[in-house]
């Protein structure tokens, strides 16, 4: 009992000195996993029932970044745009994950089947879009995924590391240096190719609609903003600069 109390006090003290971490994403691109991993790593907890309870205490939704009440040691999850947060505190760090948009779109369609239209409407609200017809998902970028991605990749004012979901494991040490605590991730699991389950006309529509963004994302495994570079130690800074300038890569997987 005393040891458990001591551990909780130590974790609370560490959290007060830690960064605030904002985890944003393109949606359906690993942000929930990364949010939990950040919280669990910050608290230094192995996965357990107690750990999951403590993790939930330091995770907060931040669907509108301009309304965040900033606190050290809190992990914020968002789908908002970076320009909604013009002046974050100096202790804030931003992560943004993205994935093959075709996987994202098919996952969204699957969530509509599993969770219902109300879930999709709430997700659209979080993504800051108004959608009149969700049935156009395969033929029109109704969630403005390309605009969302370009806004974050083009961000130069926030301390931000943006990276493709499948590269999280390859750049785990870089992210740890940036966050100033050791990030532990669950084992990598390749995403299932859900598009293969769709009829051919749907597959062709998705590829036509999201093909350009897919190519753009395939060639952008990592982006480190200038403010983020300035926060990295020299070794990590060199790695970030060389990786951000890597040639287009059309490969998904670690």
C-alpha cells in the first residue's frame, strides 16, 4: 500500500514537470493509440487495469485548440487545425500522425457501419467540416483530408513532429527526445487492407478521389518544424533534418 502511494506521488511529481503533449491526426490514423502510449509512457506504467485508470486521468480531448486550458503533464487529443493554436505555452509539444488516406476513408466507412451515422457526424464536427451527404465519401474529399494534412505539414510556427503512422516505430527515439520522456509503443501491427473488401467500382472511385493525397503522404514520412528542431539535442536534430529531406517513399510499413 505504501509503495503504491509512493509510486503515485512520484508519477504526479513527474507529470507536473513534464511537457503538455498535443496529439493530432488525419483521423483513423493511430492517434488514439499514440495518445494512450504517450500518457502511459509519461506515467511510467506498464499496461494493466490500474494503468488504464491512471492514463485516463491525464488524457483530455481538445477538439478546439483555442479553448484549451494548458497544463503540464496532460496529453491532449485533437483533430483541429494548427492555426487554431497561435500561441501555445513553451512547455507544449505537438505530434501529428497521418496514414494512407485510402485506408482512412475505408475505415471511416467501416465506422459508419459499426458505430452509426451519429458517430460519423461527431467525427466531422471534430474535423471542422460540415457534410451534407456522407454517401459521397468515396467520390469527394468531404472530410477535407488534403487540406487538413497540408495545414499540419506546412506548419512552421508550432513545435511539431508530424509523421506517417507506420514510421512511429522507426522514429520512436526522436519523438522521445522531443517529448523529453521515453516513449514506449505497442508492437507494430500492419493495417488490414480493407479496400480489398469493396466492390471494384468503389475501389476505383476511392483511388481517383484520394490518389493524389496518397502519393503526397507516401512521399512525406516525416516533418519536423523549425521550433521543434530547436528543442532537439544535436544528434536528434541531425537525424530529423536528414530524414525530413528524404526522397519520396512509396512503402507502407516500418
